[in-house]
C-alpha cells in the first residue's frame, strides 16, 4: 500500500517535472536548405526541439498533426507562399494562437507590414543575427505562455463567476421563499392573537349573562309560582287586577317565559362553545410541545369553516362525515396542528366548490351531487393518524408531484399563495417528526394522511 502510494507520488512528480521542462518545439518552414540547416543548428543548440518543412502545404499538415509552440515562416516558397500559409493557419481556430514569426529579406518593408497584418507576431531578417533570432523567439514564447496562462485564468474566472451567480440567485430565491413563509406565519399568528383577544373579551360578559340567567330563571319560576298561588287563594282580586291580567295575556306569558329563558340559555351556551373553539384554535404554541386532544383542534377548525360548508344557491351543502377513534392526549404543537387542519380542510372545500361540475378519468362530464369531506382518526402502537378525504375531482400525477413545493398553486392569481401544503408539510415532518402523504387520482377524490408519532 505504502509502496504503491510512493510510486504514484513519484510518478506524478515525474509527470509534473516533464510538463514543466518539456522541450519547446519550433517549426521552421523554409524552402532553402541552407537556412533550414543554420536555424536547426542555432535553435537546437539553444535547447529547442526543431521541426522543419520545406513548403507551406506540408508545413500546415505538420502544424495540425504536431502543433509546435512557435513557427518560423519564410515568405517566398513554391506551392504556397508564407502569406497564404499564415492566412490558412490564422483561419483555423486550433492553430490560430500559435505565434508566427516571418523570415524576410531586409529590404522588403512592405512584406513585413503585410505579414504583421495577417496575424504574424514578429519578423526576423535575413541574413540572421543569431542572438537576435534567439532573443525574439524567447520573447514570443514567453508571451505565448503568459497568454495561455491568462486564457486559463479567464476561463476559470468565468466558471467561478457563473457558479457564484448561480449560488447567489439560488440564495436569493430561498430568501424570498423564507420571507414569504415568515409573513404567512406571522399573519396567522397575529390573526390568532386577535381571535384569542376577542374571545377573551367576549368571554367575560357572556359568563356574566349566563350566570345571571341561571338566577333570573329561578326568580321567574318563583314569581310565576307566587302569582299562581295568588290566583288560587284570591278568587276576587278586583277589577283593576283582572283587567291587567287580561291585557298582558298572563296565560301566554306564564307559558312562554320559561321557553324564552331556556332559548336564551341555549344561545349563551352556543356563544360560550364558539369562544372556546376560537380559543382552542388560536392557541399560541410555546417552545415546548403540549399534550392535547386532537379532536378538539379538528372541531375548532370545522367550527371556523362552518360558513363555507353550508349550502349555496350554486351548490349543495358539504357534508362532514366523522369517524373518530378514542385517542389519548397527543404531544404536539396544537396551534401548528390546527394550521395544518385548516389548510387541508380549506383545500378540500376549495376543490369541492371547483369540482361540482368536472370530468372523470375517462373525460366524461360529471356532477358531484353530494360533496363530502370524511375525517377519520386512528391510533396504533407508534402513531396517531388523521385522514382528511374529499370526493372532489382529485389531481393528476404531475400536480401531485408538486403540491408540497412552496408557491405551487393551480388556483387563479390572488386566490392561492401555494404555501398551505408546503407549510403543513414542514409542520408535520420537521416540527413533529411525522408524515404527510397525499393519495389522489383524477375523478377519484383526494385523501391526505397525517401521521404523528406518539
Ligand atoms: N384536496 C385537494 N384536491 C385536489 N387538489 C388539491 C387538494 N389540495 C391541494 N390541491 C392542489 O395543491 C395545490 C397546492 O395547495 P396549497 O394549499 O399548497 O396552495 P393553495 O391552496 O393553492 O394556496 P394557499 O396558499 O392559499 O393554500 C392547490 O393549488 C391544488 O392544485
Ligand atoms: Mg391551500
């Protein structure tokens, strides 16, 4: 193992050494054997690897097969002259970056300009001055190395900029989502506080009325008894009393007053129930979970949604069918769970309203005559399960794959934020360690399963 590792180390070190000290290759294209010989000796002696070609056509071939680090190119050549060769090399993206130095006679100034315009980096004049040739070649090889390095850095920079931009836009997107979720949660919690405040304020006077009703009822019963006794024992109370009895319709009052009192009692009891439900619903959760009756939360939510379940001219009432098991108190964040019940039930009502006229899986138009929401609770050794099902139009697989994504909604703009299910999913899975599942298919309704571990 260690040996292998050290061999690899040596190898990669060797490779690195080779690349750093690879001989730089210079291709000389010139039709004069004398020139070729001189340049071969000078460059070879300076430590370069030298390739030679005697015309433009084979020169280009050589460049393509075995790209050199620099090209020395004669101008006057048979078959294809230096300018044409240079133009061809410049046209080809894979060879255009190899620096070309023209070899030209000292008198031909026009040619030098032409060569430079064609993309050559420099020129050297015949007869050669050895030191000058080497100095120019050295300079251009260095420039080329720097250029290559620069290109590499530019590419790396571009990749990094792209990566950063992607990361930043992703982070921004996340931030926007979190912000909206926070706003939503904040709205719900301040609504909860308002509701709790109102419930608290109404609670005192209603308690006062309901307690006094109890005594008022007793006093009234006593008074009726007393009047009855008077009537029995005083058969002739006088004309004034008899007229009054007649005028106020005492017989009717005697019968109606107890009924009136009991309906007032019923009214106050109902208000007390509603207030209790509101308080249950808007329970603010502290840091710690509490043991609560889950059915209470479901009932409170149904009570708040009562007005949406009633019949409307356009649709029949939505029936709520309950199948509750006997459940122990469950440790949870009750306010958050109520929020989940609210989201699931409101979605079910929305879809039932939308589905009164809809298509079944075979694209037949059908009408749902008895819109229904079924709520069932069950318990086993590990968990409590709440099922909330509707007989609405259900959803396609592609919709089902998206429903827990924040901001996914099929509702018209302004009607749905698309946050209900994503927040519910987060509450059940992250805050309660449970599961929220959806089972649905087009025309077959939808069932949501909430599982909370015990
Ligand atoms: N019971 C259901 N039956 C059919 N589709 C449903 C049901 N519940 C949810 N959906 C689909 O899931 C989508 C997302 O629901 P979600 O509650 O997250 O957002 P929303 O209801 O559109 O908006 P809001 O933020 O107001 O709740 C809905 O737009 C709807 O297409
Ligand atoms: Mg919703």
